[in-house]
C-alpha cells in the first residue's frame, strides 16, 4: 500500500511541484527529494552544455579532455577514462572518436597491444585553456547563493546519496 505524502503545494518548500507543474502530492518526502535532485542535476547539466556550446564540446567531451589533461603526457587507456567520467556514459569509444576527428585527442597502442592509450593534443590543451576561466566563473556563479559551509554540507549529503545508491545497486546484482 502506498501512503501519499501530503504537502502544501503553495509553500516555499515545494518549488519543484510548481516548476514541473505537478498538482498532485508527491508520494513521499523521499520521492520529492529524489525528483528535486534529478531536476537540479538536469538544470545544471543543461546550463553547462549551453556554456560549452560555442566550443563545440558536450559536457562529457569536456570532462574527457580534462581527465586527459590531468593524466599528463602518458595519457590513459580508454577504460580508465570511462571509469573517471562524471557522466556514466557507456559510449566512450564514440565520444573519443569525435574528439580524435576534431584533433583534440590522439590514440596510440600501449605496451600491451590490446590496450589503446589516449592523450590530449596541443589543440585540446589550448581549447581547455580558453575554457578554464569561463567554466570556473560558471561554477562560482552556480554556487554563489550558498555559503562555503553550505557547499561543504551539500557535498557531504550528495556523497551519502551516491553511497546509498551504490550500495542498493550492489544488493540488486
């Protein structure tokens, strides 16, 4: 039996319901919290994509370039890049193909011939250097309404949620 979570749709705490034009109560506080988290992530992701649009990069491609810049001259194998991505995108090969075609990433065979190692090119480094300041400013603007203490608390809460999801996913396997 599902118990309905009753809420006052006109209260300040239910901005999500107004944003998504939901007229019925959420099933529970947890339901509202999860949907709010998903909506917030989508809004931030969309905004970030808009900031990168002029560069021709998607947020995931930008993330790949940052990973490779951080890896240094040695580069990284394809699967190591996939494991470090913020977005759990399964299409790493397709994403890398596009970056290679654009001249931003180079591939080479590793010592183990079965392994492909990717490296950021000088063009990729130049593109990231041009994006560093605007991206940093965007991150600052996104968090401007939260104090440093609130930002740390948010980070801690999000870690707890990711850990819970990971634990739940592990139990389902």
